[in-house]
């Protein structure tokens, strides 16, 4: 990760592969992973609740019934990070 970062390359890992388990994403955080991505709002919500350090990206447009959940997660994330 250090060599990639030195070249301006950041790494995004797909959290869907491990169903959003906080233990695995915390291990990735210790390795220096910059961002987690997932297509499932439920997995991102789990990671958000566990206060995982990397930023998170939803890699699809949320369905109508999930839009308010996504907005709330973004707003709470901004407050948690002091933005």
C-alpha cells in the first residue's frame, strides 16, 4: 500500500465480498485501504454503524425506498467526521 500511495494510487475494496463484516473491513483499514465500496445499502449501513474509518461508496443508484437511508448515512457521516 505504501508504494501505491507514493504513486498517488488509492485502493477501493469491494465490501460485498465479505457481506460488510466489520472485522474484515477493520483489518483492511489497518492495511491502509482508502475506501470501501458495495452495491448493498445494508452492508454499508453495517459498516457505517461500526464506525469504520475508510470512506464508503454505494456503487449503484439506491432504489426509491432506500434513498432516505442513504441520505441519512451521509448526513450522519458528515457529523461524525466534523464536516
